[in-house]
């Protein structure tokens, strides 16, 4: 969270210099809104890559070790895709851009355990292996602040909401799990996330924005406010890397028509011609 604050503060300071650049978007041929799509990948960063852990069951008569050993967490690359609408905004405090849409993301990872586990009152050596791969479909909404680096490049800091529902689940675990509390994300997950992107305008009406995104707070279920997700006995941080390709809608021809001195649209016939047509009827 501290890193996010530093990035946003630095970007705001840089914005003072960015005012000398030309606008990324100017009205005219294009509207201030359009479509975008983004292919990408996901990666589950473990909260700890390796950890030693022991769990003991306390009772009045004796204390029994349920398991002791080393956990090894590893993330795997998954696929991601999104599509939606975006808008450029002006004079809305620090918000210069907003977008919303739908996405599909695949979260994958493994958990290995090497140690001893109590089975029928006997400590048994084991090498456990767990794998998960799940697909979530959902929707998102983002607001962003833009700090220009040049006429055609900028840094984009954004914060947003995502609501995801699990549509495919594949989990497999081999080995005894006595004392290991294995939990998984809820079927429906709502999160607050942070997004950092670098924008480039190759031509008018087209924008390319590589971005990286991660949750900063789980809203539903609250899960003590954690931003990570638990799979088996370990926790992982989802990271989403995308290359967003944005387009602007072309302005309609009628919006480009000039106005006369009174501000009204030009008429097919001027006054003199309309009189001649009326007089000609007699």
C-alpha cells in the first residue's frame, strides 16, 4: 500500500511539468469515448515462497503434533482477456479517464508439503502435492489519473472495483492433510484493486496501454480485509498484466457542420431561395 501512495504522489508532482504538453485527446474528428480490448496473463505470487510450519493440538492430557514440515508455494501463468468502454474526462478533479467492462481470468498455482503428518496417532513422513486452476468471469470499473510524459506518452494511475464469479474449478491434492486448514476463495469475490499503466498514442484515436494490476482489499467476503487469496493452506496475490488497445468513436458528420452567425445549423435553402420557391407557386 505504501508503494501505491509513493507512485501516486510522484505522478501528481510530475503532472506539473506535464501541462506543457499537447492534449492526449482533443475534440474534433473523434469523440471522447470508445471501445477497448486487452489480452493478458495472470500470475499468483505466493505470500511466502517457502515456509516451515508446525501445528500442535493442545489438550489437558498431552500435546500432539499434527504436522511439521516445509511448505513450498508456487504461482503459475494463466490467461486473461477483457473488453469494455472508456471515456476521457476533463476538469473532474484528479480523474482524467474512466473505463468499465467484462473480463475472464484464469488463476493457477501449486502447494507442496514435505514433512511429517499425524495419521491414526502415528507421525508419517509424506510429500504432498496440491494444484489449483480456476476460471473467474466478472465485471470491473476503473477511474484513473493521467500524468503526461510527452505529447504521445503518459503514466496512468488507476483504482477500481472488480466483481468475479467462479465458472470453472480444478483442484487436486495428494497426501494426508491432518491439521491443515484448507480454504478456497468464495464462488463470488468482490475486490478493490490498483492499476498502473504506461500509455502510448501511435495515432489519433488509437491508444495502447500496457498495465499491471493487483488487489489491495477484498470487500466480499471481507476475509479480514486481506488482498490475497487462500488456496489449500497457503495464500497468493493475483497479478494481472495486460496490453490494452483502445479506440475512440468517430464523431458524426452532423457534429462537424459549421454554424451560422446566430448559432443555428445551415439550412438547405437560404431566405432568398425559399421566397422564390414560394412565389413561384403562384
